[in-house]
């Protein structure tokens, strides 16, 4: 599924953050948004996550303007999008429960009922995806460990696993490794490439150009008020504007 920002203008109050930004993400590609702090990377991701409507321009999903469809339809679109923030927000339960959380909210009540029934008869319940996702971020051994006893890097890996377990079409990552050491960063970067392999379209905001070079197929350079270049990662880095 293709998610697009088309000629988007946005700001807060009288403050303009950017004008005329366009960006597309298609299945199985990683798009990096790079630029210094404060230029609007988070703002753009929030628009792509359908949290906020842009002041001008449109956000489209499968070629539908997401702010022109019904609330119900928008919610359906919203469900195809996973997001990971700079800081993991986990609740006080095991890594597994945390990774399952996205699945639980997404499940329809019929699925939930089936889930309750299957656990009553002692069958395995639908936690396979969560465990597989925790495996992808190298935490298979820690599935039953309490979130509060995980390191910051491990907690962020659980947050990433939660987004993966949700099986989104699109994954939006807002500076997911800014607070992490190189080892944890490498795990997350590998997991991003795994998500890409599964056909997920990924958008990652980062102030780390090297990170974009390592994992992005295309990059958008966001500087004050505008995206100045969107292109193939190698081309953008070879011809700095
Ligand atoms: P980051 O730069 O790590 O993405 P944030 O997105 O949280 O951090 O914030 C970026 C800037 O936006 C900060 O200077 C913050 O003070 C400001 N900011 C965030 N939320 C608000 C808000 N609700 N009102 C005013 N300023 C905000
Ligand atoms: P980045 O992610 O690139 O650091 P942001 O999108 O967080 O940038 O912020 C872009 C600008 O918008 C900043 O000037 C910030 O202070 C402002 N801003 C962000 N969120 C809010 C908000 N909720 N209310 C008011 N201003 C905000």
C-alpha cells in the first residue's frame, strides 16, 4: 500500500513548519527523512500517521485522500500504520505482553472472543507473532522478563517488536535509535531491513546521515521550511546540495 504526502503545508498556530512537502513510501522500501532537530521531521511523521490533518495539501493512502473519507475508513487506514517513537513506552508487564499489545487493540471482538475461547480449552493463543517479532529483535530469551527490568536498548527493541507484531503495511520510526548504543542500534537497523524484506514500507526520521546511508533506499532532506531533495540514497549523498 502506498502512503503519500502531497504538497503538504503544516504548522502550529501562526508558526509555519514546512510548505509544499511531498513524500511517497511504497511497499518494501525504506525512506529516510533527515535534517537537523526542529525542522519538522516528527511533524511530518505525525501527518503520515494520520494523527493530525495537514493545514493544506493531502495525505493519501491507496490513492484515497485520508481526510476525505469517513472516520471509520480512516480508522481502518490508521490500523495499517505502526509507529515507534524515540522513547519506548512500555507498561508494567512482560516483554511478550508488551509486544502483544498492538495485536490486542487491533483484534476485532470476534477474534478476541476466539482468543478467549481457545485459551479456555488450553490451546495456544495468538501470541506467535509477538514472540516471532521479539525473536527478530534478538529478545527470544527475554520474552517473559518484566519490561521494568530491561535495559533502555532492550525496551526500545520491545517497542519495535510490538510495531512489527502488529503486521502493519507501513512502519513510521521517529528517531528510534537516538538514545541507543551502537549494538542496540544495529539490532534495530537489521530489524528495519527485515521489515522491508517482508514488504513493509518504512519511513525513518533520523538526524544521523550515516544511518540513512546504511538502511534507506531513498532519502528526503528536510531543511527549514522545505524538503530540498528526495532521491535515491546514493545520489543524494553523492551530490550534497
Ligand atoms: P524531537 O526534537 O526529539 O523530535 P519533540 O518532537 O518532542 O522532540 O519536540 C521538538 C520541539 O517541539 C521541542 O523544542 C519541543 O519543545 C517542541 N514541542 C513539542 N511539543 C510541543 C507543544 N505541544 N507545544 C509547543 N512546542 C512543542
Ligand atoms: P523535528 O522532529 O525535526 O525535531 P518537530 O516536528 O518536532 O521537528 O518540530 C518542528 C517545529 O514545530 C519546531 O519548531 C517545534 O517547536 C514545533 N512544534 C512541534 N510540535 C508542536 C506542537 N505540538 N505545538 C507547537 N509547536 C510544535
